[in-house]
């Protein structure tokens, strides 16, 4: 935490952008340093995520990509994921976002495919709220992983 708190502003922003790819969010979280501990930083990150405008949320979602499949995933899995992802992006206009924090590698594909398929039934406003919450969870997990909290696994993009 001390390293993050003491970092130059541009370095702190760079670290934050690796967690959620929106400059306003990163600058806002960085501007409120120092944080007494990781929970305080995560709370500030949550608040900044909740406060994203619809346009900022759309930009942050557009900067995301599907999570990577585990090594050795068969080609049919890639095909199924590509097709489901294309259907999702066509319906909602952004990449499917899901937090896989703590999920074992062998469950990733099934979890992602089930998530895409179930969320395709959402109306656009409902899905915007679900995607925003998943983006918030991703940012939290990435922050915790980046700052070395051993209780969190850093998920892929």
C-alpha cells in the first residue's frame, strides 16, 4: 500500500488503468491517496465505479475483452465462446464482462458460456447494471491482485 500511496501521480494512474481502463476513474482514485489500507482503496474504487456516467461506463466496457480460456482448451470451446461473445456484443454493443475471481481454471469456460447465455436474455438496461457490477468486481480483484493481497486472485482482462 505504501508503494502505491507514495508513487508519482502518473504511476498510480498507470497502475489503476490496468485494473479498470477509464482515465477519469483512475485519476479520481489516484487523487484521493493516501489510503490507510487496501479496504479503504477498494471502497474508493467501488465508489468511483458506481459514479461512472453512462458514457464513461460504456467506454470502460468497450476497453474490456473476454477472459482468456485456460491452456489446453479445445478448439470447439474457442468456437463456442466466439459465437456466444459475438451474439452478446451484437445485442449490447460491448464485450461480455465477468469477474472470475477465485474460480478454478477448469470451470472458467462453463462459467463464461453460462453467463453469456443467461445474460443475453436481459434487457439492455438490466444488462448495463449487471455489466457495471461485474466491471466493479473486476477492478476490485485486479487492484487487490496488483497490490499483493494474497486472498485475491487477479483475473484476466
